[in-house]
């Protein structure tokens, strides 16, 4: 197995109705994950990059996506934003500033 150039984690955390933190599942992460999978398949990205579903990444008002090795967190991400993350960050190596979480998220 080749070491991926970047690893993309898509939060698919679910929480029960009325939970005060909400969840990325309630915010539509399924569409975002599907779009990443579509882009990966369409552009044959699976040999260079790894896509993984993950539990809560912290902020919760997602959907949130975390890209390593840079440790760049995006959110909220819409299905329509996925192509920009692929084009600009994965392939272009420049994070998409307009989609990044506010810096105070990291404390
Ligand atoms: S539920 Fe996705 S970041 Fe917390």
C-alpha cells in the first residue's frame, strides 16, 4: 500500500435528535462524502489520496472535513465545495481559505 500524499477525513458523526451539539450527519455530510467519492472515482485519485469517514472532529456545525498532513479543517462544507477542495488543495497544494474553519476553532 502506497503512502498517500494527503489524507481526507470526512466527519460522518451522528447524534440523536435534539442533541445540543448537533452533528455533521444532520448537516448533510452524506452528500459531501458522496461527492468526494464521485470526484475520487472520476479523476482516479485513490492511488494518491486517501478518503476516510471519521467520527466527530470537534466543532460539529459541519459538515467538516480535515486534510492531513497540513491539518487544514474545512467547514461547513457543501457538496458544491468539494471540487474546489480537490482542485485547489489536493491537486494544487493550496488550501481553500474561504472554506477553512475560523482560527479560533483551534483554541
Ligand atoms: S459531529 Fe462532525 S465535527 Fe463534530
